[in-house]
C-alpha cells in the first residue's frame, strides 16, 4: 500500500521499553493522539535480551535519581512484571573502596535506601559467596530484578487504554521535515504518516534514521554475552551481585539457575557487530572465562554447569550514557536512545522525562536535569560521566 495518511500528532519510532514507556507517559499527560511504530514485534529488540536488573547504583546522579524514581512502579506491579525484590549488592576491592563510599553517600543524598556493609553482613545475605578479596560492599535492600518484556507489554497496555495506537511489523525508513521542523515519517511501503512530533526510540537503528537528516548520533552496537548456570541445587531469592572485583554481574534465574553477565568491557572494539546479524550464543572462550569467574565467586555451588547461553546488543554512545533530548535544528524531533544496557531499570522515569520535554519544554525534576542528556554534549566534548568511577569498570555507571 502506498499513499498519504493524515495521522497522529505524535509518532514514536520503536516499540521497545523506551518507546512504550514514552507512549504511556504522554497519554497519562493527556496527549492521546499517539502512534507507536515497531518494525518487528513489541519488545523484540534489546528489550527481549535484557537481564532485567533493578538498581539505583550509578555514578551519574541523574541516572541514580531516575532509577530511584522508577522503583515504585516495579514494587507496585510486582508479579505482573516478574519483579523479585531480592536486594542488590555491589562488591569492590581495595582500589575502589573510596569510590564506593562516595557513590553510596551520593545515593543516600538522593534519598536512595542503601548502606555500606562489611563481609560478615555480605556473607549472611549470600552464604555461598567467596568474600576474601572483597574489601567493601554496598547494599540496596529494595533492588532486585524483573522481566523487561512483561514491563514493555504493561506500558503498551496502559498506552492503549489511554488512547495510543500501536502498529507492529511496520518499518520507518525516513523522518520527514518541512523547513526546520519535523512533518512525519515515511514507511518502507511508501506510506507517509504526518506528525507534529517524532520521537526516535529505536535503539541501535536510531543513528541511521537521524543520519538521513544530516544529524550525527555517535552510537556503536556492542554484543554482550550471557550465561545461564545451573547451581546444582535450588537457590533462594539471593541478592543480585555486581562484582567489580572479578567484573561480572549475577542474579538467580528460576529455581536453581543463575544468570551471569560481563562487566569487563576492555575488549570493546572486538565486540562491535551488525545488530541485524550477530551470533546469539556465547563463544567457547567467553564460556570458559565466565565459568572461571563464577567458580571463584560462588564456590558454594555444589555442581554448577552451563545450561545455555545467549547474546544481546547494547546501543553504546561514547560515554555509555543515553541521549534523551530534543534534537537541535529540527523542531518537534526528540531522541531517546543510547542506553547501553541501562534502559530497563530507568525506563519509567525516561518516559516521564520525555513527556516533560514535550509538554513542559524542560525536566520538572531538579535531580534529573535535561541538560545531562543532550545530544550536543558529544560535539562539545563534555561527556556525561561518573563522579566517582570504579577502576577497571568505568562503564559500571
């Protein structure tokens, strides 16, 4: 089908967590003439590969605040989005003790419920944990994990209930402009959808859409492998672990399984891929490296074995932090992408921030300044970085 369609005032490109959260937030503000366009099925991109961790531990205050603002929704929805409030622990070695203390104090200043804990307390929370090389830990009792796909579908249901429309298996090929403002989008079949506002929330594919307007959005597609390990016995609801000593993160998965991910990005350049064509299983070398880390940190597992693996792709800007901002030079164009694996836990607050930008023209939350997330920061050479970075794990924001 080709032709023109006088359509919605607001078009959102991307039916993952971010795009659907934005649709939910806009419709809650009374902007009901909203259309979400998803090129495949809802949550079929990065959302479907999320490890689903819920935590507020970031070195960037605005991101920590967004994660903390998002937590009540996870707590409210509970089982509807698979939320398990197991708690969340960050473990560091001696070289990162001062950074952990500073970040934890910053979080407490934002109202986050978090405390530093010693190894005795850590061992009581995690009896099977090896702690001899852990110098200090930070514990968020209200952290945990949830299911990203279920959360995305919750957002889609709320948006639809409030008037939004969602079209799946519809690819956007071009963003259209008239003079210096956006006028709509063109679809792969030639259909034109007119709009006053276009919000690009298409993850790795956002850069290509913006490039068609001569706008540079620097973002790389970074492949991240995950392992599912069977512990050899049923596991209780143990806290999520962010291990900045051996650079891994782990959480329980099901009754006796354990999800393990990588926090060591020293090989970043070798893991860049085509997001439309990459291996969905971990390589043998990665499995061996991950297994060594798991055996070191969790010697209490009686008979661990890898049951299966998979891989996802992060959309990574130069500073590993997202762009959530109007795009300069094109009125009505907004970008929300580049989340580098952080989008899930902050997605409720991201939707609210974009709604602020569209409705109010600025953030209404003093702890989440819109300036932090502007696209221009890359050209200006002012990246958004952690106030207290961790040695060896700078991307652990």
